[in-house]
């Protein structure tokens, strides 16, 4: 039995054994290619979550009515990506083996690989839905095989062709776009039509195990400036909320939210948005 964490996200202070969803933080940003700082996201989100309500007027649901456990942050080795990813994998495996859904809060996007490894081990037919501004499909970045710039390429190494579905993408090397055309389902950014193909994807993936990874830089920097790699021309909170509502129909067996870097938005706007979004996702996937 795991002990309750004193420092929790609002409404997520239930006992571990009775909970269906388990939140844990992965404060790691050692492979960040531009501006570091995402290691502080999960802790800051817990602090700032008490600025929102547990009740969602969008869904008429309340976190208080569901069993969610926040286990706090992992202690990760900042200087060793392999060790950090292994610790993340071990944590996610433990949660999955207890029949619960792991919900990881990053950290930079590389942390997704550790969680996906754990979920793929249990669900070999795993499919991945990625909301992101960047392709993250480089084979390596500055000699680094495990990087937030290559995390989806490493996931593809496991799950194979036509198992990864990307939305909101608007940045990447030409080679990454070429790779995506051959091996993934990538919906290229199109103003006002970013999720036009999502209904077809949801229909296709019904009944299959799905891992959902949300890189918050999919949002436009005007709404979400607090990230290490802001990319102009992104989606709105409303668009994102509607898209997540659609994929919540699927069998989500693991998920993560990453790339909030609170220090780049002193207004707190980005953290407030991330907290509200976390609440909405938790309520969407709580059955």
C-alpha cells in the first residue's frame, strides 16, 4: 500500500488502493534542446491547482466524486537519461500491475518513452495519440539517442508502423516529415482544421489500447507562453478541450502531460491553463 502524498493536486488525495487513476510527476528536463525548466512543472501545478475548483462546469462532474491518487514526484537522475527513463518505466509498470491507469506529469517530452515502454509491455497492440507542435521524430539530436526531439521515433521503434497518430504538428525537419508520411498518421497543421481527421481515428481505434501524450506546446503561445519551445500558430484551449473529449471515448490505458515550463510565464497564465486542463482530462477519463 502506498502512503498518501501530502502535496497533491486538488481533489486527488484518495487512498492508493481505492483509486482508479494514479498521478505521478517526472521532473526531468536534461535533454531539453532550447530552454530548460520543465522539471518544475508538476510541483508548481500542485501548488497552483488550489486556484481552481474541483468541479467542471463544462462536464458537470467533480473530482471529489472520483478516486484519484497523486503519488508525488519521482526522484530522477538529472544526469542520466537511461536511469531516469528506467525509473519512470518501473513506476508506470507498478501502477499498471495494480490495475490502475498511470497519468504522468512531465517534465520534458522524453519522459514519455519510459511510460510507453511500461504500457507497451502490458498492451503489445498499443496505439499512441500525440497532440504536439513538433514531430519529435529525429533519430538522434546532437548525438543523443534519447531526447525530447526523438521521443516519438523511439516509441515508433516499439509499436511499429501506423500505430502513432499525430495532431497539431507544425514544426520539424524535412526528414522527420518524410519519415512521418511513410510510417505514421500525421495530420499536418491546418488553421481551423487541425482535428478534422480525429473522428475517423477515434472510430478506427475503438476497442484498442491507446496511450495519449499531450505536449502542451501544441497550444498557441498567446494562450500558453510558458514552455521551452514555443511555436507560433497553435491551437486554442477550446479546440484542445473538444479534441480531448473525443478521444476520451477510447480505451486510454496510460497518458501524460508535458512541457510546461512555469518560469517562462511569470503571469501564471500557463500554469493555470495546465491545471484546468489536467482537471478536465481526469474527469473525461474517469468512468
